[in-house]
C-alpha cells in the first residue's frame, strides 16, 4: 500500500469520525456510492466519497421532511 492510499484512507476516516451522529443520516451510504463512482470515473474515490456524503445527507434531510409532513397530515385527518 503506497503512501497516497494511506493518506486517503486516514483522511476519509477523519472526515467520517468528524461528522457527528446527528449529521450522519445518509452520509455513509452516499460516501460509499460516491467513492465507488469516483474510483471508476478516474481514481477520484475520496472526492467522490465527500460529494456522495453531502448529497446523501441532503436526500436524507429531504426524506425526513416528507415523513414529518405526511405524519402531520395523518394526525390532522385522524378522528379524535
């Protein structure tokens, strides 16, 4: 394993541990998908992982908002 790979792995682990559990929703799954896509697209796995984390987190927040709206609509319609 060369030095570049070691530095990339340490950087990725540092990024993942620096993200708190409150912000981890969607990040890990997005990081994995982005890392693979970045690697395939020209050995840019770390950049892909960071971008995937950002996009995955955004999608998780949007999905959570949709769930909250749906739950509030169900509770407003439900008979008391």
